[in-house]
C-alpha cells in the first residue's frame, strides 16, 4: 500500500496534469528547408567540408529561395517544363535535377541570343517563381560517388549486378547475345525511344562497356580500344568522333560496335536511384522520381501551338 504522503502527492500531480484540459500533443518540428536538405545530401555525398566538395562545380542552386520550406522532393534527369508541371501537381517544390535547367551547361542565359528576354526562358522562370520552386543540380558529385550514382541506377534497371566487373564498374561480361538484341534490351529496360547502332547488328557479343551521358571522345574510344571490348553503350557523342571511329573499326573488320541511347535514357535510371538513396537518410518529406520524357519520342503532353 502507498504511504499517505505519497498518495496525496500523486493525486496533486494528477490534478495538476488535468487542470488545464486534455494533455497537449507534442509540437511538430518545423518542415525542413531546401537549404537543410541540400546540406544533408552534400554531407552524405562526401561532406560539405571535405575535399569532395571543393573546387568549381555545376552542383549549385539554379532557381528559388534556399530557405523555402520543402513540401516534397522530385528527382529527375532534367527540370523541363513538363517535369516541373508534373512535380507541382504531385506537391513537390524542391527539384533535384541532374542536368541543366536553362539550356546551358553553366545555366547561363547569356548563351541565348535574346538572353533574359527570350520568351521560352521568361515563361519557365515565371512558372518557377509562381510555384515557389527551388531547383538544385546534382551532377558532378552524384557521378563521383562510389559507386557512380548514375551507373548504379543503370545496373539496377538492367539487372546486370552479377555481370559487372568488380574492378571497373563501367565494364560488363554478359551472356552471349547480338548487338541488335542488346539494343532492344536497352530500349525496353531503359525506356530509350530510338537507340542507334554503329557496327554489325548481328555480331555476337559478351563484353560491354557502359559509359552513361556524354563522356567525350577520349574516354569513349578508350573503352573501344580495349582488346576484348566489343560494344560501347553511351548516351550521345559527336558523329565525326566516336561514331565515325566505330564505323571505321567495323569497315576494317574489327569486332567493335557502338550503341547510342540518347543522353536521357542513358542516365535517367540514375536519378531514380537518387530518389531511393535520398529515402535512406531524409525522413518526413515525400520523395519521388519524376522521369524526364525522352525528347526523341512523340510528345505526350503539349499545349496547342501559338
């Protein structure tokens, strides 16, 4: 039995707890801002104060106020108008984009002949401002992550984990197939509207290099120069460089071929991977992958011409 003094104290505490009405619910923490989320991403991608984030980079804010409370995050290949409209419809206001938003690698509108007076640019900027969007580019350090975040997404989408070279994440030994059948697999699994092939479509292959995006002539031909490498998969490249090189190799009777998917199709899965990755350390904010439409496919969402 509780002693009388303790019982009296307990009753007094109970009365005090109910005197002011029902117990109060805990106060919800304020929503995370765009600044806080971007800093959290940077911390998980190498650390803001570490060597990884020093030096020039395109991974900067392209539009919006960093102190905006975030209602949802959309990851995407490119913040096109179509993507922005779909992101807003889903309640997202922080757009994490892999590629430029304003038509230039550095997002410099001065590259447009009319600059800020360009009608397309002005309408896009107005939409971003109207919906209080924040757009942040995540390119350099997503590629530099180990493993490369874009390549990791491609491997996941293709189901090629068991074929990947443990010493080089961009090289694969796949079950024997033909160049044409490989291109078809890529078309279906990576949603590439129009893959293009340079070389013998019926050539049988097992050794493949996958260089997403546009790595440039030096890296692309470096892969094809490997004695056992039969096919290079890439996003886009100059036709007078890597494409001509692959065509010449075929004419010379060499077992070499090139498959171009388009830049979007070659990196899109990597931004879906980004959404999965963000969910491992960001809570309380909806995170969704919003795919960029393949620009070589017939437009699915367009307004009347004006």
